[in-house]
C-alpha cells in the first residue's frame, strides 16, 4: 500500500478535541506515515507532539505546521504553513500578538452576544478552551452547553457568523506579508481548502503572492473541485497537499483521520523544494 499523509489536523491547542498524544496514537493506528498539526495561529500543538514522540517513539513523522489566518480583499483566508522553524523569532512574536488579539476579539463577540440576550462570559469560554488558541468553535460549544442552540452548526448560523462580522478587527497580517514571513521562517505555504471561496481571478492573485501549493484534497471539496485544483496545481507547478481537517468530534464537520489523505510522495516533493530553497540561502 502506498504511504499516506494527513497534513491538516487540529488538536486541543486550537479547536480540536483530541490531545497531541491521542492524535498521534490514532494516526499511527491508521498506518499514516506522516501528519502535521495545523492548529490555528499557534505551534504549541506541534511542540507538544515533538515532546510526546521523544517518549512514545511512534512510527510516524510529525511535520511542523500551522493554519494561519491572513487578510485578503477584506476577508479572512487560511494558509497552511509547513516545515518552518517553530522557534523563529519574528514568527513567534507575531503568533504571540495574534493570541492577544484573539482574546480581545473573543471579548468583543461575547459583548455582542450579551447585547443580543445571550448570557455568556469570558471565563466560561476559557474553561472550555483551556490552553488552546481562542476561536469561535469554543464559543459555539459554550452555546450548546448552555442550551442556546442544539449544536455548533446552529450556533454559527444563529449567532457567530453575524457576531464575527460585527466585531471584525483587522489584526491578522495580509496574505502577502504572511507568506513572506513563513518563507523567512524556512517554511512552505499552501492555500487551505479553497473550495468555492475564491473566484478564478482571486486564485490567480493569491498564486502571484507566492504560495508554494494548494490543498487539493479536503473533505469539503467535491470530486469536480478536487480535479480542478489538481490541474491548476500542475499547470503552475505548485505543491499538492491534502488532509482530513480533523477536529476529533462529531459535531460540525467531523472527518476521521485516515479517510482523507494525500500521497506521501507530496510530502517528499515539499521536502525537496524546501531543501533546494535553503541551499540557495548564503551561510544556511
């Protein structure tokens, strides 16, 4: 059987429900050769995974990763970073700033909910998120727990989509700057789950900003979309990646690890590209 990789996984360090240890064990049990923890705007999950592998010695490769939010044309988009230095000073400082701003944004959304007759508070969100990067799914879980909605999907539809727009604060880097930052940290940058999010001209604009690849395989993509993105990547000699976007729970878009994967050959291509790029940097 050809080796497989899942390059889009979330842990308890963002909006996933499984710890790095649980995810690593699960991925190993599925026979995956490589995975990447792509938690939102943080590398804490990856660093914990590295620590776990030192003691567990599981037969799996863990690739440094994160799902970065960036601004593009007055909207937020997601870019996946891989193989970057998790201790890179400039990147670390930026992620710390993102964490601070996410807390402010969460408080603003809570205030919006309070003003719309939904009684929740910041400490309740922290009790759910624990050490994780704060994100709307944590607030959605709280709304479910307090019986304002039946599930997370309803939470987004009734409250959080509007709350997000009403309290939007432009603190993420623009896509061009984020791509350059991940490159300076030694990594590759991939456009996440493009699906129906972009027009053809917008895809071309993002490509011209310097992305290295596109997430062709994602559970939200149709067969036709998958084929289109594969052809598009081939046309422009871009990396092709894919993954389950695993979050570890049944609510709101659950996809099991091992069911949506990419060929490990795509990981090899990414490694080769990065090695060639680094070889061109003086004194590297």
